[in-house]
């Protein structure tokens, strides 16, 4: 028998459905950073992200138990879609979306696995994450969301389209324009600094 870490997501799900709770723990551990980071970037509040993260896995457990997960699905894309929908539901209930200028209450780098790094490398990484977060905050909501789903959640353009309920070309365009807009913002900021 393979060790849990060697099993595919689908194999872990089958084990969980047959009553093996350890298999679900491995599945959560495997994908928690990507899912949590995606939620965090969408809601910009660590405590809210933690609450939504818990809701997401409750919904996942319920879907497994009720047979709503299809074995041919890619688990991470399906889980991110649930996370995305939970974020949207929260903001609909609150009748508000996070403002672009909100400062993150936590640094993304806290949720990313890091190797032993020098103090200088840690400072550079922290400054880079802060700069990227500031750029993300300046993007239109749809572009920011598409970029997060593409590069933080690692979804394909087809999966992004399904998650946000748009056509694949629209998803592709949003990511493309987000990158172009981030470049323009950086060029504008560099020009201002040169003055």
C-alpha cells in the first residue's frame, strides 16, 4: 500500500469516503496553503479568511458525504470554486466588497513555505510581497480576482471561467489586462520616482 503522501487526490477522496479520516487530513494539508492564500487575497482579512476557510472545508465534507463531488473533477479547482463562492456569499450578505486600498492584516509570505533564508533575502521577499499586494489592490476587481485565481490558486483559464461564470476568452482577457495594468502602474510609479 502506498503512503498517504504518494496517493492522488482522487485516491485520498475514495479512502475518505470509505471511512478513512486520515486521508482527508492529508488532502487538507496538501492544499490548505493554496486555498487559504486565495481566500486571503480575496477578502484581505486574516480572521475572516480563517472563518471562510473553515466554512469551505465543512462544505467540502458535506459534498463528499452527499456524493456531490465527481471523481473526474480536479479537486483543487473544485475546492477553490467553493472558496470563491463562499467569499462572494460573505460580501453579498455584508452588501460590500473590500476596498482596493485596504491594507492586508497579514502578509502572504506567512502562508508560503519558506526555506532557510538570510535576513536580507527575507527583507527582499517581504518587500516584494508588499509591492505585489499594493499592485493587486489597484486593479479593477474582476482583473484582480482573475489574477489571484490564475497565479495563486493555480487554476487553468477554463477553471477560472467556470469559477467566476464567464467565458474562457473573458477569463483569459482579464488575466492579460491585469498583467498589462500592473506593468503600467509600475512604469508610472518608476517615472514618478525618477522626477
